[in-house]
C-alpha cells in the first residue's frame, strides 16, 4: 500500500497551533495586551521558560504571532489574520445556508404584515 504524504499547509499549521490549550491561553494573553515579553508570558504559566519558548515557536510558525525586537527584549504580538482566514474558509461556508434561511424567513414574515 502506498501512502501519500502532502506537505503541511498554512491551515494545518494554524489548526496544529490552536489544538493545544497552552497555546490558546498564550493567544488570549496577547489578545488582552499585545506586545508582551517572554518573561511576562512565562510569569502567567506554570512551566519552564524553555517550554513557553517552544509554544511560542509553534505559534510563530503558524503566523499567529509576530515578534519585534526592542533593545534586548523580544516583544510578541497577536496576528489575527490566520484565524480570520480559518473562519472564512471553515466556518462561514457551513453557516451560509442557515443565514440564508433566516433571511428568507425574515422577508416572508415581513411580507405577511
């Protein structure tokens, strides 16, 4: 049996990054206040600095965070674009029919009055 392995896509990287609760927590922290340092992010988690760095690396590879150097510090910022693309690709298409049905119902009820 031959197995085909396709290369990892951007969507795959985002889903992989979002699959972990610690990474979702880190994104929530950046959503609350952007531009945090590793030390700040590490202080709210019960794990080693190296562990937090590994999670941040996965988030950065998925383009969910971007970093910028400020002197000796590296600041981490949330990048919501990949999440929006996932929303548009995977959620919108599944809700379109329901929204269309509600719009049709609204028009029908308005026409009756």
